C-alpha cells in the first residue's frame, strides 16, 4: 500500500542529494561508454589491413 499523505515537495527536499548523485553516475557512465566506443572504433581501423591474408585486396578511397 502507498502512503495516504505523500508530500511531494517534502520528499523532493529529502532526496535532493541522492538524486544528484545518481544523475552524476549516469553522466559518468555515459562518458565512459562514449570513450569505449571511440577507442574501439579507433582500434578496429588499424587492424583491418594488418590481418588480411596476402592476395586479398580491400576497397579504399
């Protein structure tokens, strides 16, 4: 059952800092994910030419 007399303003004040902390963690995790994606894409471009067997050509512009 839910509380019959929930005061949203009071709850917002009580949970201000935990909500700010959770938002910070989400932003930090997003930055880490973006860094991982960038690093992975950067690593994959260098290895394509090195791992091809001889006689296999690629299309480059």
